[in-house]
């Protein structure tokens, strides 16, 4: 089943520095029908004004993935990590036993990110942070971060969760195919452009919850940047 969630239907919050849309229940937005997908709990579409950002705040026992769509995000945390992640790249933070971090837009233009939270398989792990650039060209989705056993020998950033974050850029007319185990689920968002997923149209920044499918065929209706999260189908 492909359940399309139009961008206009997402939860939303806006203040003088943050314009955010929630694919799943988050903060003051609560929809019982959108309370996560398996271990995927949060997918926020954030636009952060120049010179602003998220001041230091704590997290525990969560895998937090940030995919930068436009601009760059500067990370700083209580472990002494600091780095700048640019558009098309990804950063992963293991909250584990506890970490305090800040995320700022130090750029001259708005920064746009997807912030994705995944429930870990293990609690109380050592907290950490890493970022890595990945190419976004070709007719496939590349595994950017993963805790799936089949990805252990790849250069994907590690996750302490049975999940994987994939991304890719498809030119208009190109097709990519992603295999999904029957007991798993996936969530797909075109960061730009528009695609069909097993023949179902998904516009830019719409979400598509994918369940009960052994594979999905993604065809770009126009040049499209795509992010997909594959997760275990339960939320243990």
C-alpha cells in the first residue's frame, strides 16, 4: 500500500526563525493516524532563517539523522564535536546515554533540512556524531546511513537501529527500484521534483508511507531528489 500524505496536510509550526512541517506527530501537532511508522518516529521538514537555529538542548536514546536539502547546518555538541554539513550530505547523531547539541544556520540564505528520528534497537549506547558527503547522481538510491545487517560492509554511516536512510537524484524519466522485505515499511519524500511510486504520484515534499510492498519502482516525473527510510515494521 502506498499512502500519500500531501505536503499541505502535514502538521505545521512557524515563528520568526523556523518554518517547519511535520510528517508525523510532533510537539503540539498530534494525529493518531500519523504517530510514526515502525521505528521511524519523526520526519520534520525544516526551513531555518540565516543566523539562527536550535540552541543547545538534550536528547537520549534516539538516532537522529539530518539530511541537508539547501544551504548548510553547523553542529556543535557536548562531546566537543563541531562540523558543517552541506546540501546533499547527511549527519547522524547517536543520542544514547545523553548528549546536548545545537544546530545553527551560519549561512547568508535559509537552510532547509529533513530531520529524521529513529527509535534505536539498543538503549544506553555511547553517544556520538558523524557526517559524510555522498554523491547524488545515477539511477539508484544510495544507502547513506544504516543499521541493517546487509549494509555492514558498506561505507554507510552506522545506525543503532534496524533501519536505513537512502537518497538519490533521478533525472526526468529515470527509474530506480528498491526492494523491501515483507515485514518492513518505508517512508519516501521527494525533496525536490515529483515521482511515481509503483504508479502512484508523489509530489515534491509530499510523504509516501509504504507498507505491504516487496519492492517499489520509483520513476521521476521531473528531475527529483529523493529520500527514503526503510525500517523494521514494529516499534519495539
